[in-house]
C-alpha cells in the first residue's frame, strides 16, 4: 500500500446540511459526540496501512484544518503524512474547485510523485468502515484501470444514487446518475447470482450503486483529467472512462451512509446510540481516530439515561436522557428532559469572569438550563439555553427559517452559538 496516495474530498458548500455548515465545512461536522465526519475516511486509511493522505478543502475550512492539524501527526521516522490542499490561485488556474474532478485536476502535481502508482479518491462526509487493502487486491486481480466501490441497493433508492451496469465478466459497462425512468432501472437490475458470487445475500436489493469511492491507476487518472475539462467524477468522468478503460466494481456489503442531509445526519447519529447500531464505534482492529482532547470523565448524578451516548467532559445533574447523543463538555441543568436529540456540546468551558459578565447581560450559561424539555432537535455547539425552555416540533412543520432556530425535515436545529432566554418555547 506504500505506492498509493489517498485523496479525501472536503466537499462543497454543504447547503443541505445547513445550518450545521454555516461556520464549518461538511467533513468538520461533529459526529457521535466526540468525532468529526472527516475522522471516518482518515481512520479507514490508517487502518488500511495508507498513510499518504491529502485532504482537499475549500469552504469554511478553518475548523477542519485545525482539527486535522491537532489530531493527526506522524513521527519523524515515518514517510506518512496528512496534508491539506486548500483551493488557491495558481498560474494554471485562478478559479475555485468547480467539482470533485476539477478539485483533483487542480492538484495533480502533488499526486505525481516518485513510486506512486495509484490514487484512491474518497468522500469526506460518509459513514462506513472499509478495508481499502481488500479493494486494492481486487483491483490488481481484475487488472483494472479503475475500480469503483459499489453497494447493493433497493429499487426505491435508484433516483438518489448513481447506478452501475455490469456485464457477465463483472466489468462495468454503464453508469446512470440518479435514474428515474422505470425501463432504464429495469435494464440495470442484476440477478441474485451476480451478488451471490461475491458472497452477498442481496434479497430485494437488485441494483448496484456507486459509493463515490474510486481507485485509479495514476497514469489513467492523469490521462482522463488532462484530456477533459469536465468538473465531476460521477456525472462526467466515470461515464466517459467506462467506454475506453477496464473499470470494475468492488462489492461492499457493510453499513454505508452518505451524511448529506440533516435527516441522514440526525438518523445516523441516533442509530449510533442504539443497543445494536448498524455502524459500531467499538472495534479494536479498526478504531475511529480523532483529536485527543484530554477531557475528564463525565460527571453524572441522579440521572435516568437510556440508549444514549454521553461524551467526555460533561456535567449532568438530575436529568432524563433517552435515545440521544450528548457531546463533549455538555452541561445539563436539573430536571432537564432530552429525548431523540443531538446535543453537540461546547468547544470550551466558560470561565467564572465570562459567566458573571454574561449574567449581567442576562445571557444564560453555556449548556441547557434546568427544567428544560428538548425533543427531536439538534443543538449545535456553544449554545446558551436558559431555564424552562421547551424545544419540540409538535406541529410537525417540515421546514422553516426563524430568528433563532431552523427546521429541516421536521427536525429543529439551534445554530452554533445561539442564545435562547429562559421560558423560550419553540
């Protein structure tokens, strides 16, 4: 794996994850109380013995840069590195990244290094665990020039994914981006034997969807990107390269979730807190790495907590928490009820002087005040919520933009750093 460079795409504006992406890029969004989304692909790389990693960033990237710099360091005797390539003006280009392929194209000079033969292109906002060494082995066995990781999906998922067509030899012969025509979907359906040969019991999953994970021979990547000026892998590069090159799928049958919307982010986090999560954080062989914050253990006093994650450094007193994720440095007051919610916590503990100054301005302390009720919500970091505050979308409103909160997919979101005075009702 020493001749492989990994390229993690930092994503665009992240409009579908707004307001979580108001002040941060998608890969920097907190996950499971103490991680960031970027920790997933980086951990997969490190667990797969891939230690030459570039992260391509563009929008709201300051917190992402800070997290990566603090979390991932290699010793002086390792040839490994994790470097950030931010969009920048050069003699060749004065534009920002126009898409996934354009981002890689603008940085090709960094990937064309001695003794590098392959480039693995990854997304920075997906939740899954994969051994990329197995992907590489199949790439070599198939004598492939490009390998696309693919997952079996149901017919109803086709309009939101890129669907692959393969021939009897297992070679990819077609790629259809988010097909909606029933006849096209019929033509893309695979027999159960196509999956069973890969050891997959597909049941009613008859389609093969691209996961947005691509392994290229470096010379092939150079050729296609230098020859074309198109901007996206899924829409432009992959359909074109299939016509001229040996492109094979790598069948994956584990948990995989594209954290692209508020709903998918919310559901994935709460699933991690369940007794039998689809994706487990508990793996000695393939752990998820992150920035070690050196926080104290959480203090929990006289609480009732079910099916929830409580991260480090929290202070929770006489509270009730159900089916929720409580992030780092969260402070919950007495007689508080949290259910079906994600509390991201805080980036810092308030000092006594800050607390006194805020109270003079009638600003609640950081955290959630006593006697508050929060149901079905995402509370971003560094939020000041007073006492007797109620947050619940009782009317099941699908979408709204208000002064101090936003609703997306019926989920109430309190943006980062918001202030909700005591007795507020949302």
